[in-house]
């Protein structure tokens, strides 16, 4: 894993970070989990917020939806995972914790 903090790195589309997503309401993904940065690089540089998609490794508990993108045999993530593209949200960059890698 990358291990860099947000201060040491410029955020770019395709990066994966751990983010603190609590508090949540209803069916939103929560907790500290990996997220995929999906905002364009220009927006990432100039905005205090970033658009992310939640990632889960709990494949057995998720229905296979057309909005899921598999991440298999990755050197970036420790387990096979799924990007939950139905779980897109805008978060403040302060929610980003540890840089994991770039997809």
C-alpha cells in the first residue's frame, strides 16, 4: 500500500484513498473504507471537495449490479473488490486519509 498522506500528494482521478465516510444515512456506505477518485484532475486541484465512489471487498453480500466494477487480483487492494458506482458522493478532502494507490 502507498501510505502517503493527503498533504504529501496531489489528488488525481483514478487514485484510491481510505476515507472516513461516517456519518451516513440509510443505505449509504460508511466507515473507513477505500474510495476511488472520479472527479477530473482540474476539479481535484481547485476544489475543497472531491467526488468518490465507495469500494467494498464484501463481494458475497452485494448483488451483481450493472453499476459494479470489479477490481480483481490487484496489487493496490489487499482483496478482490468492487467499485460501487451507485455509491457516488461528494466529500470534503479532509475525509481522505491514507493514499492506497492508483487504479
